[in-house]
């Protein structure tokens, strides 16, 4: 669909919902399941476009992956039994697939070529190919392996002691995947802790890994053992409905089975700092990934500052937090978030310009933005720019504009949240 008109009025959102599976954990379940010999099963898998690309890549490596809805059965000969792919591994729009698979392939026994779509072609890859080269990986590609397409000749690797230059779970994970195949003990040092799903999943697959005060130690040569993975709901998807409930008068939304891994819950901290009416009930922790129910009711909001160590804990939620800030009393300052410039789009420019079209007062900065509120938003035309999170931000904005919003390229939302509009409609009754 080229464009979609969103004419919502100000109908309250009411009811409960289970958002689809976590994107980061879904990708990793396929990667570990494919590295492990034998049968791995996955429930709650996210059948979004990005995660389907990860499945396709591992099928090309000779791993059998059967999917029925959100259940997967992965039968793998193990990484040493993979076949050399006869086609290019196409990662679509997925930065996670592209970066993590480079770390996996570097220590495999096969040659492969990895490429993605036009957005991936612009995203920096040296942050991954650089440390992998220090481990002895043979990766070549455009502009000295700065950009896709990239070719990887798998082979022996050596351990690394690596200090992360940016807070990035993708870089950390690529290095850890390679470290698993390297000779010796690798150390990864993080100044600011990024999401730790890879570390947690390694433990589930029987790998010994230590993590304390931002220092991760992993001995190479360990083999993952096939297990069952139960993926919790994605807090980054839940964020759009939590924000919608906070924004639309009369709303009360309850989201169950949401992943509550502390490296991902910055959105809840931001909502609290803004004065949202919210309850969090942490009810379980299958697969060492905490999960629970989050309930949000409409309330007035105040501006806040979002910076420092909080940024990696809510990096993907900043577009919808910016929308919340347009309705908050006072100024919201977002700093230390220059990583937003290299996501699916430049999310600082996209948020400021697209919400600006609806009347928002957002001043972009090199590493964030300053948002002054509250401002009554008007209807208008918003371009998702092919970025799922910008598309969902615009859809939530349409719940509070005083006229319809025309959204260009709404289909990209299927990258992380197939069924988003159906779920939104179910809460609008
Ligand atoms: O996979 P992709 O395209 O990079 O997805 C995004 C998103 O908005 O869904 C970022 F654009 O999430 C990243 C996230 O920003 C997923 C991720 C992961 O699964 O490890 C880590 C974060 O990226 P980074 O660059 O900080 O490591």
C-alpha cells in the first residue's frame, strides 16, 4: 500500500493486548538454534519481515527451519555442518541480521556474501568488520568493508580484548558470536550497557559466559546445545500502545507478557519521569528474560531530560517518546543519542521533520532534540521514510491530531509489527 489515511478522532483506547514477540530475541533464537547441532524449538517468534530474513539466511546455509505462525522448529547439523550458500544472503532492512550474521559467519567454515536493501547499504558496518578483522576474520566489501555488500570467508579466529567505542548490542553480539569460535578467552568492555539478550541466550544454550560491571568474558571453543526458547513480547512494540494510552483521554491499556529485561525498559523510566499513570507487574522470567504486564492510563505529562546511560535502554523508543513530549508541559531534552542518525533512517531528522509537519515544535540537535510542549497537533501528511518506527509514531500521532493523517508507505511497519493496525483497532473498540 502506497499510503493510508488515518482518521481516528479522539476515541479512547481500552482493553488488553499481547504484543508480538521481541525482534532482538527472535533473531538471536534462529542464530543460536542454527549454530547448535540438533533440534531447537522456539515459541512466540516474531514473524516480522526482519526476522523472516534471518530465517531465510540460515536456510541458505543448509539449516532446516519450519515455521507455523509464531512457532519454529530448527533442525541444524551445527555450524560445522553448514553448506556453502549458492545465493547471496539477503538481510533486507535488518541491521540486526546484517551485523550479527557477520560475527557468526566469520568463524564458520563457509564462504558467503551478505547484502541488504538500500537503507542497509547506508548503515555503517566498519563498527563490526573492524573488531572482527582484529580477530583474524576475512571480510571484504565496499569502501574497505565499511558498507554492504560484504563477503565473508569463514575460518579460524583469535580471541580479542575489545573496548566498545559505541553502546551497541549489535557490535557486542557480533564480537561475542565470533568469540565463541575463537581460540582463547575474549573480553568485551562496555562503558554503557546495551541490551544483553545475546549473553542471556548464550547461557540458555549452555555456554559459560561471565558478565559483571560492563565486562564480559567468554572462552572460545564452546558449543551451544539445542534448547527451547520462549520469546516474550517486544517492549519496543508495546511502547507505541503505552504512549497511545498515556496520550488519548479516557484510555486504559493493559499489555501482557511484555519483555522486561532491564537493558530494555528505559521507556518505562521515561514514562514515569513524565508523570504517566502506569503499573508494572513483573510476573515471570522464562528463559532468563524477565516479563510481565504493563498498564497505562491517560494522564497529563511533563517534560523531562533523557540522556546518558538511559539512551541505550530506550534507543528505539525515542521517536514515540518525542511524540509524547509534544504533549507534555514544558521542555523535553534528548541528548547523547547520536546513534539515532544511523538507524533505518536518520531518526533525529525524521522525527523533527515529520512531526513538524503536524505542528510539533522540535529542534533537532546533532545528538538529540529539544521538544517544547504542549502543542495541539493538526492533521497532515507524514512519510514513514520506510522506517517502521517512524510509521508507528505517525499512527499514534494520528490518535491526537485534529484532522486525518495521511501516512506514506505504511507497509514498512510489518518489519517489526505485522498486525499493528489490527491491534490498534482492537483497542479502539
Ligand atoms: O535491526 P535494526 O534495523 O538495527 O533495528 C533497530 C530497530 O529500531 O528495530 C534499530 F534500528 O533496533 C536495533 C537497536 O537499535 C536492534 C538491536 C539488536 O537487536 O541488537 C540493537 C540496537 O542497535 P545497536 O546499533 O544499538 O546495536
